[in-house]
């Protein structure tokens, strides 16, 4: 089955890039700081970035001391930006899906994946390949759309008052795992829903020790500057995890 490559759709790509360029976007405020907080000391480490996108993280990992970074992504458009804006002699960019990392040479000390896992149909298969490509004591750090978000399939996501204020999130089919199709910039965007317990237990079943999970949200100080993120008190946008190969 061909892998979804939605980021090479020009409408989707442009819409996504505009969101990432906006000040106070959720990635910059919540996902990236939480991801960085889970990373080990990268000094002298070899690192694999799954779904590296436009390579911003790859360059950052080199600046943090990593000796080498391999960034893989299925999107040619993303990698064009990566080569243009985030190139470095210590970084190798490869245009392959993360499902094919078993074909890579060597092993890695750290594997990172930022907001890409929820596009993968077989989480267990990919996690097993990640485990096999890691050195002993290697660390796997990932973020994904929160399972409360991936559970969504149809209808209104929110119940709102007469003024349009969000009162609470509508949740259905949380325990029904599998493909979800939605409209985000374009129609037919596919994501894969898994429960929180499936995510954790899959990591454990392949041999990882789960060390930490984070569901970031806005604190009072942040809400003073970015009140639009008040809805995170109802549901977090992201789930992040850190697992270790012993």
C-alpha cells in the first residue's frame, strides 16, 4: 500500500507552513519545548529524525552537540526546504518513509520523531524497527497528536455557548482504533488513531522502558499572553513520550 504523502500537496504544504510561521503557534509554545525537555545530552551522539520535515530540528540537534543526524521524510517539498535552509555537513537527508528505516545502515543513539507517528498505519511495526536500529541505552523521543484528537471522526469537535466560547470537547469512538480521514487544508487527510494504552503498551512490548509521558498545556502566565490557548484546559493537543532501550 502506498504511503500517504500529504505534505507534497501544494495547498496543504502552503497552509501548513503559514501555521508554523504564525507567532504563538501551538508547536512553538507547547510541542517543541516539551520535546526538547525529553532529550538526553546529545554530545557525540548519532541521531535519527523520523519525519524530519524541513530540517529545523536536525540543524538544532547538531547545534546541541550531536555528531551526526540522519533526517528522513517522505515529502520532497519538505526536504527541498531542508536542503536549502538547514543543511550541514553532519546532516544527511533521505527521501524515504519512516516505515523503511530498516534499510538504513548502522544504528543510532537517539531517535526522534516530531508529529509524524500519527500518520503511520502500523505503529507496532515502526516501533519495532526503531528499537532494532538503536544502540543499547539508546533513547526514543516522540510527539504525536493527542489520542483525544485522533479519535475524532465526524461531527463538531466542540460544544460551544451562544457566544461561540468552547465549553467542552466532544469525544466519540475513542476505543475504536484505526484510520481517520479529515479535512485540514485539503480533503482526505489520513491519520491513525490509537488509545493511550496501546501507545504505551506497544513500546513496552518491543522491549522499551517508558521513562516519561507529557501532555503539555497552557499555564496561567502563558494564557495572559496567548489567551487563545485556553481551550487546552479541556484537552491537550499533543502527547509526547520518552522510551529507552536497555
